[in-house]
C-alpha cells in the first residue's frame, strides 16, 4: 500500500512537474556557470596576535579593576567602523574590503575564579597583495592597542567625574544628618541626660515624698478644723462672717442702741402701756430705724464695701451672727486661718501631682527618644561612611591615572603566507549542481502542493475527522460512467453494480449510529463540487433497493434541479408559485421510474428569495408529513461555505451528514465547518469521503444517466458536476 505522503507527492508532481523541471534547470545552469568560471588570482593571508597585559606594579585598586575590564573587549569593539575606516584610509582600500577579509578570534570569557584558557587575540587578513596584507594587519594591531588605552582612560575619567558629581550631594546629606542630630540633642538632650544620670527618677521620688508630707499636714489641719467647727457650731464661711460682723464697731454700737430701746419698751410694757401710746410708737420707730441701719451696715461689711472681697454668707439674722464674744471670736479667726492653710496645702498637693505626672510622661517617652537619637546617630554614621568611602575611591582613582595604560600588547608580529587552492573539478561541480537541482525541484513541487490547502488523499481527510472526533460513515469510490452531460448526475441503476455495496455500507453505518429515530437527514458539503447531490441520490437508491420508502427533497433553490438524472420531469411552472408547489403534496412528490420505493421532490430553483421559501410553513409541513409517511427522508441542500440554507433547514432534520472529497475539500474550511456544527450542537452525525481512491474488483455497466448501454466508458468521480 502506497504511503499517504507518497500519494500526495505524486499528485503534486503531476500538477507541478514543469515548475520542478524549471527549478532543476536553473540550479544546473547555475552550477555550470560556476564550473566555467576562471580560477581566482593568488591570495595572501597575514596572521598576527595580541595578548592581554597589565603594568608590572599596581598601587591602586581602581587601576587593577580598569585593567581587568580592559581584558573583556569584544570583536565588535576591536573591529569598529572607526578603526576599519582609519586603516582603510592608510592602506588605500575600501573599508568594506577590510571588513569582509579580516578575521578576529577573541578568547572566551572565563568564569569567576578560573584562569582563562587563552589570552591571545588572533588577527587574520586576506589580500591579493602580500605587502598590503602585512601592513593592514600591523595597522589594525596598532589601532586596537591605542583603542584599548583610550577605553581604559575614558573609564577612569568617568569614575573620577562621577565621584566629583556625587560628592557634594553626599556631603550635603551628611551635614544635614549631623544638623538634625545636633538639633535633637539641643531639644531632647536634657531629658535624655536626666534619664541617664537618674535625676529624673530622683525628681519623681522627691515629688511623691512631698505629696505624702503634705497629705499628713492636711490630715492634721483638717482635724483642727473639725474640732473648731464642733466648738463654734459654725463652718469656716459662717465663722468668717460672724467674726467680721462681731468685730465691726458700728454694728456693736447699733446693737447697743437697739438693746436700750428694747429695755425701755419692756419697762413700759410691764407698766401696762399699750403699743398705741405715743411713747411706745416713738420707741418702735427708733428700733426700726436702728435695725434698718444695722441691716445696711451688715450689707456693707459682708459685701466688702468695694474695698475688700465679699464674704461668703448671708446677712439674715444679723444680730445672732454678730454676737460673738472675744473668746469665740478668737476661735472663729483661728478656724478661718486653718481653712486658709488647708486650701493652700491642697493647691500645693495638686501642683505636685501635676509635676509628677509630667515627669512620668517624660520618663515614659525616654525609650522612644533614645531610639530616635540612635536612628539619627546611625544615619550620620552611614552617611559619613559613604562619604569617606567616596573620598577614598576618589584618591585611589586619581592615583590610578599614572597606572592606566593599554590592556593589549603585541604577542606575535604579522607573518604572511600564500593561500594556494587546488583547481576546482568541473565534473564534480556539475554533479553537485545536478544533485542540488533534484532536491530543489522536488522541494518546489512538494511546497506548491502543500500550499494548495486541499486534502490530497482520503487518509488526510480521515485523520482530520478523527482529530475532531467526527464519525466516518463511509468511503465512496470513483465510479465509471458513460457519456453524461454537464447537468446530469451519475446514479447507480443496476442492483448488480459493485459500487452499490459502498452506498449500502454507508446506509447501514448511518442506521447503526443514528438509530431508529434518525428518519430525516440533511446532506451538505463544505464547498461545491464535492458530490453531495450524487451522494444523496445514490444513498436514496440504496435505501429504496433495501425495501425502505425513501424520499429525496431537493432544497438547493439556487441551482436547477438534477432530478432528470433519475428520469423525473420537472414542472416548468413550479418556480412561478413555489409556495403553492410545496403546499401540494400530489404536485411536488414524484415517483422515480425504474426504482421501487424511491420518491423525489424536485427543486423549483433557481428562485430570487430562497431563504423565504426554506423558512415557509409549506416546506415545514412538507417535511413533517414526509417524516410520517416515509422510512427515510434525505434533504439535499447547498454547501455551507456558500450560504446558510443548510442551517435554515437543519431544525427540520434529525442530523447532518457532511460530504468531503480529496482535491476539492479545503483543510481550513473543513475544520471551521466541523467546529461550528459541533460547538452549536447542530446534530452532526458524521461525514463521508466521496471520490476516494478505492480499487473496485470489477467494473460493470452500472452507471448511466439514461439507462441505455454504451461501449465507451470513462472513470470519473461521483459528483463531477458542481452540486
């Protein structure tokens, strides 16, 4: 059995053999031209070598680093346009010639800690002039050594420049950090010092001791106050008022006058004098006047008279409040003094407590202040270390100026050798050209065949369907047919045809996979000329010959009907009123002659609005009625890539069968159609491969459009016409 790739190549060879022959001829002609070329003139190769070097003594770290970096020059750097152009000018050649003929070998970069395998930089230059080759290599070596020195000098100057640019900024940062630390010490330093030497804890302890002493004093003073209040029967405010009223001479004089008037009124009352007597009335008036004066004076004393603070107390019952004798008055004054002392001590105690709270808060903040000062001190230390390191680096770099030289030196002076090549063999060149021509020609043929984008063999289609998990319902072979016109469809009319068994196998696979519920099937294809109508007709014939009432419905309303291939005449007036045509079962359903159990509904196409007819209720009722009356209904519709007619009919069917064909089915279009049908769950039952390359044992006269015998046969694919 021929492998699929060989089949594809043979098919492509038949189609593109002249293109392959042209490619072969071009390669052979090219090799002939090369073979006939004269021998090139003699050439000379100048070889030299450079090596990495360093000064014998290095006193600076920066100088050593620059020399080490100088040993990492690349080929692009050493053969830069600047060097090549300068050398080309001196030897009077084009820079492009030097770039093409020079070869530079740079040692591979070694891993850290390992010694380099080689330190040599090999230079080779090829030229037709021996003297110019040597001179060119010498000038290249001198330019590379000079370039290495310039690169090292530029690196050192860049380091010094960068340090000088960064130093003022680093110094400013250091000064700013020192200023922050100084300001912090000026503000928080006393508190931190007091915490360190213990004076802050001593102040807190002293404050607590003073508070305890004052609290003891307050207890004694409070006891004395309670004792005096018990003796006098007055609180401190009342004692203060009574003492002030009793000590006033005017109040004492008025009280004496009132007592005298009351004494006279008492004597008269004992003598039986009535209050209405003129003398009693006069005495009463005097008493009222004295009491009024007493009241006014008491107000003046209690209110302060504008010269002293007002007293806390009332002026009710002035006489009882101003009758303290000297001894009680002394006690009252002592009570007032003790109350004043008590209030003073309380105020001192409050002040001491506030001071203690302030000291405690200050002591609680000491750890944070210490951390902040430590952070500022570390910041100063870090910035100072950076500044000192930069200054040390600057001094080291300035010292390296005297040590910076080229990292390259001459290891091998230029040596010129002649490059002698053996003469080329014409037969060998032609043989190689012929071999390459065969490869190129064959490759062109294979490439053009691959770019077509169509399946070449049935194996390709089978693998594509298998990858997408689409069931393969059958492979239909090429069929020998007699003379057919372009509009006729080849059909199997003989029950003895060897091709009938392939369609019978197709029908049995369909029944096996679809089951008894699969009565209405829709047959479509990816594109035209793949044989969907031929497959539908011959599947209907195979079903009818198996004893099944079978109906074929042509729904390709964009093309003429192919029913004459089954000897069925078409109603010429059907396309005038297509809906009326499909609405009358007696008019549209025709019996196929010579084939029992086979019926067909010819298409009325072409029509102007096929979508409206396909979505009409008349066609829907036709399919529903056919489902009840027939064992199998086959709907032949348009290719999916041309229009959506198949998708409009799909809801009326139980499943879709996709027809493919080698040399006609596009690979990408088949994948898109299958993915669309599967993802949309449109009921894809499977696919068939039409026009497959299958060897049929015996050819008999079984395919005919008219049923008449003919001695002339031609082997064509089933479905040659565009349908």
